[in-house]
C-alpha cells in the first residue's frame, strides 16, 4: 500500500518518540561505559540468587534511578535493567573476583558501596550496600584514588552518538515538514544561480527554518537550500514557477510573508519572505 505524503508525515511523527527513546538509551549507555563492561562481562545465563529489584545506582557517572535489577549469586552479581531501558544496556554477570571495594557511603540513604569493576578496572559502580551482604569483608580493596583514575566517559562514543542524534533530528524534520516529499520531484544537483537571499527564515509544512534558508530566484523558478548543519535529509531543491501557487499573504509588524502551495497536485506548503516574490520577475505563478 502506497502512503500519501500526509500519511507518511503522520507515521514519522508517531515513530519519532520511539526512535528518540532508542537514541537516548544508547547515549546514556555509552556515557556510563556499559557496552565496555558487556564486552567482558556479558551474561550467558539467566539470573539467579537473591534478587534486588528496581534499585538505584551509578554506573560510571550516569545515574540509573530505580531501574536496575540485581541478583546476588554465590559466584557474582547479575545486573540487568528494566526492559524499557535495555537497549544499549544488555545483562551483565560480574564475578566477585572482578569486583574491588573503593569506598563505603555510610552517610548515603540507603547506604551505598562504590566498587571498581574489572581487573584492571574498566569502570565503577555505586550500588546499595545491602546488595553486597556476605561479601564485603572478602572483597579486594582498591586504591583510594582509583575512582578518579578510571575513565568513566568515552569521548569518541559520545561524539558519535551526538552526531547520529543530530542527523536523526535533521532527517526527522525533513520528513514531517515535507522536504523529503518535495525532493522526490524537485531535487537538483545543479549549482544554484540567480538573485541570492541568504540566511532567510521560513517554513516548509509544519517545520520552521529560522535564518538557515538560502534561496536564489531565476526567471524559471526557485532554488532552495538549507545551512550545511541541517543538510541531512534536505537536498537542494529547484521548484519551477509553474508548480508554485499563491495561497495567502501574512503581515506581522515589519515582517511580511507569503504562503505558497508547491506541486501540482500540491505536495506541501511553504512560507517564505514576501520580498522574494516582490523582487522576482515572473511572480509566483498565481
């Protein structure tokens, strides 16, 4: 079944919270160092032992509030998170020999213990003290300054996730506004020419583009591009005047805009500064 442009935009809006949740979960997992722990301590069996459900704690410097499930087994700790947060946070099994005590937070409520994970240490965790019952005295003692020396964050991973998040937002906006639908018919690889209007504000469908539109007018039509930071999902467009229909003019103080329909039949709408059309021979094709 082929979806109309309107249906595609609605579907994109419905999927956006899910994709945003996935990206956020991945971002927090990388910042905490969880994937690094999973490479060595990925659980290969179902958890067993004394269960501590919906616990709060720190992995590295990232807080996990009431979403950690821990099973204290004779051989070590099974650590999982609630299913909604499991993306990027797969189950761990950490043997007791790989856990060393850094400090006890007796003044915390409830009391906590900060431990180093791995030998040599890969990361730190701060968890409720009750989880370690029966094992505290037998745990190795880590150097007092170890907590400051363990690298909690992964700058490369953070940069990668941030760039991926930025690209996702740009691509998402291109779908819900209609830029992607326009690109199917009006995408161009031709270098824009004509009278230039740089750093303009406007809108495509429901999406506003503030001071990031670059427009050039020619006798045959409009070239429209966006600032390079938002280029993902936004290829340069060339729209012939014959495919532009004047819809309405809006005046607010000194700012005058024109809303146009683009496509025949109409694909989406655009709102652009009125001066672009006033100063262009050929007009809007109305």
